[in-house]
C-alpha cells in the first residue's frame, strides 16, 4: 500500500476496504509467540498423556532392533536397508500422535488470531526484499529492536522457569541412575514432560502479552490519514460533484415521469399556491387512492397548469394538501387516516362528471385529523 503521510498524520482507524485489501495481500495479524506456546503446550500435554506408552513402545522397538541375529546381518546384508526402513517407519508411527497434536496446535493458533487466509500475492516473489540496503534498514528498524527485546525476555523467562523446575527436582534426577532401566526411562520422561509443561506456561504468559500487542501493531500499521479516507470515499462512492449531478439528473427524470402522470389523475388538491398533489383511483384495480404527483411552489404551479390543460379537476383543500404532501410519497397509497377526507374529494369529482351540463356542485369542506395537519 502507498505510504502517504507520516505516522503522526495517520490518526484514522483503517476502513473495511483497507482491511480487506490487506488480507488480499496476505497481511493479517499473526503472533509467533502464540504459535510457539500452542505447539509446546500440545507437545507437553501429549507427552504427559502418552509418555508411559511412548517409552514402552520405543524401548521395545530398540530392543528388537538391537537383537537382530548376526547370521541374518551377515547372510542377508542386502535386506538391511529394508529392515532399517521398517524400524524407522514404526518409530515414526509411535511419535505420530505427538507430531499430529503439535501440527494441529500450530495451525489452530494461526487461525485463531488471523483466520483462514490464502493470498497468491503473499507467495509471489518480491525482488525488492533482495535489496541489501533495505535489508540492513529492516535489521536496525524499531520493529526489529522490539522483536529482539521480546526474544531476550522470552529466553530469560523460559530459562529461569526451567532452572527452577529442574533444581526443585534435582534429587529425582540424581536418583535416576539407581532405578531399573525401564522405570528410569519412564521417570525421566515424566520429569521431562513436567518441565516442558512449566516452560509452556511461561510461553503462554509471553503469548498473552504478545497477542494484544500484535493486534494493536497491525491496526496501527494500517491507520490512514484523513486525505486517504477522503480519496477512498471518492473512489468507492464517487466525487461529490458527480454524485450531485447524478442526483439532479435522477430528480429531473422523476419530475418528467411525474408530470406525465398528472393528466391521468382524477383530481389535484392544492393549498392553494404552495402545495399541489395529484390523486388517482381506479375502482376494482386499486385498493386505495394513490398519489401520482406532488410538488411545492414552482412545481406545484406547474402541476396546476398541466391539470388545467387536461381538464383535471382542481380542489383547494389546504389541510388535505399539506397532509398528503408531507406524509405520502409518489406512487404510494394514501394512509388510512386520510381515507374519509379523500373519499369526500372523490365524491365531489364524481358529481362533477355527472353534472357537466348542470349546476356545478359546491366544493366539500374537507377536514383532516388535527395531528396530521402540519402548516
């Protein structure tokens, strides 16, 4: 990623797009200390659970391997590679559970922190890393110093814990030579596994400190400047000028479509100059009257002009015009609370249609609920 701005200017948290791009490049939070602690813990637990069985099987394997008849060795020397291969495979089978446990722990620790992530960009060759000058710079960078300090602290902690455990069991270690071979091997394995487990607990302590640090350092490295956030927003959503132009074009298209629906309306309700709304209702096809156009000020005047051109009845009912303009969007049905008021208007319209040659029916005095009438 481009390195725009100093660390002091990178005050903004990484955006979802920035985090996604980092994952695509193989840049995910990882903690080597967590993986090390998980592998050591898995090995220690496996030795504690299966130590006795492992010693017994390994002892038996060595006994059989060292008791090969000399006649067989002299007579069938050509078969010795196959025999050794057989013993090696059996030895691998014996330690397979321990190897499997450590492998699962290593993979699980990585997935626990950074999740599953496969990135072709991460495995692609990066020839810039062969630059010796850049390599020397990385060696003496702040990150390298932090890693060196962590390594020294980890070494000292593990060494102190191991020395303390071994010293506390020094008498048992000294007495191993007086025990029978089989019993001594099992006892030594138990001491080894116990020491291993205590060392693992010290590594867990290191990992508990390292994991929050790695998460903090990962997000810190991806922080963005305000300029980067602004550019990303423009790239993802478009420049404000372009978006404003698109909105203007969409509004123009919506207005033209709306004006085309005014001649199809049954009535236009006005305020009488500020608002104008056009209503349409087809019995048997619509569940309720529908608002097909609305406008304020200049647009309201234009709706009235189109209505007069196409002889659409115009009714002055300010409370109803205000309520419809405020509560109903174009294309939506009127709310139930305005059914009675709109029914009065449509009744007047139907009377107009029936009395074209007679006296004009008086306009209704339309009232709407007080809570819906907003000036």
